């Protein structure tokens, strides 16, 4: 199983709730955010937590 993954998205500044929802969904699937940038997030697989 992969240990890391990158996800690319474009988020607008006034809709940060959407970005937060995406990060929370990934966390529930076991992918924990380790770095976030303007157009990408890097995740590491761990146990699912919210």
C-alpha cells in the first residue's frame, strides 16, 4: 500500500469550508495531512481519525 499521496485542487479564498471538508474526508479514510500548499496537499497514510 502507498504511504504518501498528493492531491491537486484549486480553492478560492472565500470558500475555505470546501477545502476543510476535503481534508476531513481524507482524514476519515486514513490519509492525514502533512503539508498544504496553494494548489496541492500531501497526505501520509495512518489510521482513520477525524
